[in-house]
């Protein structure tokens, strides 16, 4: 029974992490091709893919102006 529970938890984690990565990618200013490629990375590397996608911060950087 324990292996089935662990597999279920792993599948749930992979699905939730992928959904989070997709929502993160939707907020970035990406072309459709970039979105597909980064989403594919998040999907094909099941456990660490979403972390790689979020850590890479794809798309143009936001410029913050520093005022003093």
C-alpha cells in the first residue's frame, strides 16, 4: 500500500509543479515558441523542470529604476 501512496504523491506533485510553472510562464513576456520550449522543459524534466523554468526567469528582464 505504501508504494501506491508514494507514486500518487509523486504524480500529484509533478502535476501541481507543472501547473505552477505554466502559470509563471503566462506572466512572463514570451513568444509562443519560447512558451512552448520552456513549458516543454517543465514537462519533460518532471521533478526539477518547473524549478529550472522559474529559476531561469525566461523572457526580457524588468528594469527597476533606482531612485535615491
